[in-house]
């Protein structure tokens, strides 16, 4: 299933992102925010290897606590991930 997600960048421009998995959306958001996986790990309180497993699809649906931690670290509403998580459960 492909999801079309609308993201606003820091300049307020909106763009459509086509994603398939939770990890792909995290990667797109990292790119949008100008962050890397190490920064996400530090801001979310999750380990770098755990973030890596999420973005590479080894963990398809992280726990709700981890989804909230990632959303907070990325500065987005956790509901951005909802369609990905609902599809992968």
C-alpha cells in the first residue's frame, strides 16, 4: 500500500511524499528536518541501532511509546504515522 503524505518544510512549502512503510516515512521526515539517525536517536531516547532497524524495515511497527518518542523528536504529530502503523499491524 502506498500512502501519500503531505509534509510542510521549514519554509512552509508543502510537498507530497509517497511512502510504503513506517521506516520510509521516518527517513523522509529526517530528510525534511535536516536530521540524521544519530540525532533522532539522541532526541528520541532510542538507541541508534533501534532507529536503524526501524528505518531499514526490520521493525515494521514500533511500539506506541516509540512512535510517540520518534514523533516528538521529529516535531510532528504522531498521527502522521497512523496510516503506516494501521496497515502494518
